[in-house]
C-alpha cells in the first residue's frame, strides 16, 4: 500500500486520465493545449477536472516531496499532458527516468533491498500495466519477479503484484486490449481461473509466491492468459486450425452439460492448450532469468504436448466414450439455431434438408479448393483426413450390421 495520501490520490487521478483522455463524442485525442478534442473540438470536461486535481495535488507538495521519484513516474505516465501540470519538459522527465531506471536496475540485479520511495515509484510504473512500458520497465519487472522467485529479496506484495500484472499485460494486451488480471480467493486447489477476459490468480497462490518463491505463479499467469486468448478467438469466430474447432465444440457441449468438462478435465483441449502454454511461459522465464529449465517438468510437458498434437477427440460422456465431433452433431440437431448462429460449425457440418450432418470427404475437398486463405490449408487437410477416417469406420460398421442382418 502507498504510505502517503498524496501518492494514492495522484495514482487515482492518473488512472482517471487514462480513462478520460479520449473524446466521449468521437474517441479522438484531446489537445494538450486546450484539452478539447483535436478531432471534433468537443470540450472534454472529465479530463479537465482530472488535470485540475493533479495540479492541486502537486501544488500542495513540499520541495522535498516534489523530488520523490513517484512524482517523476506520474509525469512520465501523463505523457503529453504532463506539460499542463509541470514546468519540466518531456526531455527533462525522460532524462530523469533514465537515470533512475539505471540506478534501479543496478540495485535490483545486486539483490539490494529497495527504499520505500523506490518501491512505491515502481508500483506507480507498473500500475495499469499496458499504459507505460519500455525495455527498462520490462527489465525491472522481470528482476522483481525473479528475486521473489529465488527469495533473494522480499519486496512489498503490492510491488510484486504490480510486476506480475505488467507481465500479464505484456502477454495478452497486444491481442486482447480489455484483458485484466485480478487477485481473488478462489475455491480450494484452484490456482487461477478465467471468465471472458478477466483472469484471476488465487490469493493463496500469490501468498505462496511471496513467502516461498518458485515460478509456479508464472505458469498460472501464462495458463490464464491463454484462456483469455481462447475466449477472444471464440468470441471473434477465429478458427486457425483444427484445435480451435475442437476447443469451440467443447465449449458448446459444455454449455449443455457441465459434467463433460469436469469428467474430462485433463483431456479437454482448452485445458491441454492452456497447460502447454503455461508451462512454456514458465520455462521461458526460468531460462531467461536463471539460465536453466526445470527438468522435472519435461515429462509433464511432453505428455501434454502429445495430447495437444495427437488430435484424440474421444471423451467420456455419461460413462460412454464419445467423439467430441459426434456429440457436437447431436447438439446441433437438438438445437439447429446454433448452426446458424456460429459460423465455426460451417467448416465441418452442413445443413441438408433441415437436418445437420457431417460434410462428406468430397465436399470438404471442394471447400479446400475454394478456400482463398492459405493459412487455413492445414485446417482443411485435417478435416479431409478426419472425414476419410470416419467414412472408413462407418463403412466397416455398416458391413458388420449388414452381415448380422444376413
Ligand atoms: Zn471528439
Ligand atoms: Zn485452465
């Protein structure tokens, strides 16, 4: 927590500026001279109020307080609006930041305890992760995490959380701008969870990291960020390969029957995909910061990677082994409106006289030739291969049943 009131107030106002700086009418940026919209000229009252409050806060600070690095970070993050609240030029602010960042990186890499003022300035820097990021901020964030992982230094939990939050933003914000990370008490044995674009880390998982270190929390971070990405793809109807299709089918049949998810948790492709990514992310961090991988995880990773690439879609549903595609087909015929609603179904299924069925191999080959997006070639070829296998199996079954009738 930030000790001084003025720091808390300043941080709150900065966060408001981030929210208010775009024109409520047209989304255009406000001029740093008049604070009116540069595009449509509308007056931006909210932003004016925020800037006024920041001017007041800074105006009440003593000479000593104004030298606190926290103020410099605030000005840095205010970007072009800093000229409205300070006499310092952008060059001055950048120069001050650079020399502070160098000092910080030296102290962090030397595993020195940080002063409160520096820790709080870092909290400010990491706050709202996506807003201000450069190579120095990334380096500082990584060393804070690494020193906590190795328990070389104990920082304030707010600082460590800030570093994790900025790290999370780096993974996912470029694609999913609305993604956010929260810390929350989750159900027992749940390290993290994700709903839509909100990823959550369990409080106990975080406390463990603070008090015992290790890199498991990075695994959670990568895992949940991957779920956010999966959700993004699903909401935007993005299908790049057959795994995307299977993950989409699984999410649809899970809506009908949550038990399928619980009974097949280990094999559900969204979980396999998230585990593979989480482990990769954790290992990447270990390699970058410690120069070594966690050898004990290699077996686990190999097992998950095999699940991700073997395209085994068998799941246990009500005690029986069923293919995800077959279950999806039955769902579609039960609720045909889903077929019209989600274009993802149109790759593998077709509506034929009001009844939904698998496309035939020859129909899929036609799709492949008509497809203009070469990035999807593999998807179509996978579907063709899969369809052939299905037709062979169906042919065999038909032979068996006709033998029986004879
Ligand atoms: Zn405007
Ligand atoms: Zn998961």
